[in-house]
C-alpha cells in the first residue's frame, strides 16, 4: 500500500508542478496578446499565437487529469484497501490462526483506527503536495524581488535647484559598455536636450540621474551633493516623468492625473492641465474630469493622451521634468503644440528632454549629442528665465 501510494504522491507532485508552470505561461501569453491585440489583429497574425495558447491549455489539462486521477486513487484507494486488508486479515486470523472472536474484535478496532489515522495523514500530505509547487514558485518570486531590492543608503536632502552634473561616468550592462567617460552639466531652470540615435544611451543617462542605475565609475552631483549620499525617495518626489508609451489607466481623467492621491485638489489638477495645454479640451467634455479615458486611453488621440500624461507629471509641482521621446509617435502639428507648451515652462522647471526630433533641439538651452556611448555638448546658451512662480 505504501509503495503504491508513494507512486501516486509523486505523480500528484509532478502534475501540480506542471500545472503551476503552465498556468504562469498562459497568463503571460494572454497579457502579451491583449497588449498587442491591434497589430496582431490588423496583420492577421494571431493563428500561431492561438496555437501556442492551445498547446499550453492542453498541457494544463493533462496535468489536471493526472492530478485528479492520483487524488482519486489516494482517496478512494485508501478506503478500498482498508476494507480489503481488514477482511483478509480477519479471515486469516479466524480461520487459520484460530484467534478468539473477542481478541479479533479488539484487534480489528485498533487496526481500523490506525488505518484511519494513516488515511487522514495521507490525504493531508496530498493537499500539501498539491500546494507545494505553487508555494515554491511564489517563494522564488519573493526571493528574486528581495535580491533586487533597491538600496537607499543616502540621507541628505536633494538640491533640486542646483546644477545636475556628471563627471567621468562609466556604465556597463554586464560586459557591454553603454557609457564611457561621460561628463555633462544640466543647468537649473533650463531646457536640456539629449539627442541621438536609438540605443545610444540617452535613456540610460537619465536613469543614472534618477538613481535607477549606479555608475561603474565617476560621480553624479545634485548641486554640491553626491547623488549616492542623497535620499533617493526624497529626490524622486521632486521628479515629474513623462514616458514614451502613451498608456493611461482605465479610469477617469482625474484618477489618471492624481493616481489615486485624494490630497490633490481639482484646482491643482486643472492648473496642471493648463500648463500641459489640455485644459480647453477637458473643459469641453460633458463629464469634465470625470470622463473615463477608456482602456489604455483609447477614447483620446495620441496628443490628448500625451497632454494628460504631462499633466500627471506636473500635478505634484516637481522641480525636475523629464520627457522621454514624448512626441515620437505624434504628427508634426501636434508635436509643435506640445513643444510650445514645454517651452512656456522654461524657468519654472529644470527640463530634460530625450529625443531625436529636430523640433526639440530648437528650444534647447543646452543641447547634448549622445552617440556610441559618448556625450558631446553641441550648443549652449544662457536661458532667459521668467520669474519663478511661488510654489505652494
């Protein structure tokens, strides 16, 4: 009995492991398909992806069948084996060994009690094995997150009104050099543009300034303070960031800008929308700030989504505004409008623009060219800064 049950338990464990692994793969495939549904559908390229989903579902089904058969064998097999064993031993004891009925009755009660306890333990072990694979998978995920936990060893307050300077920065991904001996200065209140081809290291340079990466050598300073000595959480609370991807939450305009922060008032949201050049089109909507943007902002054009993303970055009244290829997917007319909106913010924020579009280079106070892991200053002028508005 123990040998048979051991085989069934191993089968259950293996089936549960396959089930959890394939379920995770199925979730990943579904998310990837949904995030790319438009190009997949437009090009009629979903057949191979659906075939992959089908294969994954079949593996899950086979694992579930094996698991359920093992469960049935363990649950029903224990009861059946108990009855057969008890009957066989009782027959042998009475017929061959001439055991008295009284002793046989007592032995039978003890025997059944022992087998019942073994059966309960076996069923409990079965449940443990079914959950073990899922638990092990979660533990691996947690260990991975813990191993990559971001350190925040700095304690000094960030000087966001000073010059952001980089000196002799080297950075590598593994053995591949990304930036080599990079030096640059980003003046406060000015518009600094990092221009260059894709993959040149523009975004990596900004990620280093944000503290998302640590340089292999060299130093980054905020004013006179080393970034490594600055409280990163406090530094990032002074950052407004607009990514290249135009993805919004499937929620109202208010929620997309405030990100659920109830302390941000509608007046502050409208002020941010005004700076982003979006207040007029929001005011013309029947529901105003309560308008649902649709899935990933599908109810609005690219330019409108970009303005909402810009307002999201400005609503906390940051000191530094970072724009990462924000107009790369927009038409020239919409791009000119957004560039004009950003130019109007000169002096109110330190603005860093990652781009390869010429429209941004025209408004740059400092223009850096990033190429082949090097950064070169192309042009610099002293910006004419308007009087800074008092911050609340």
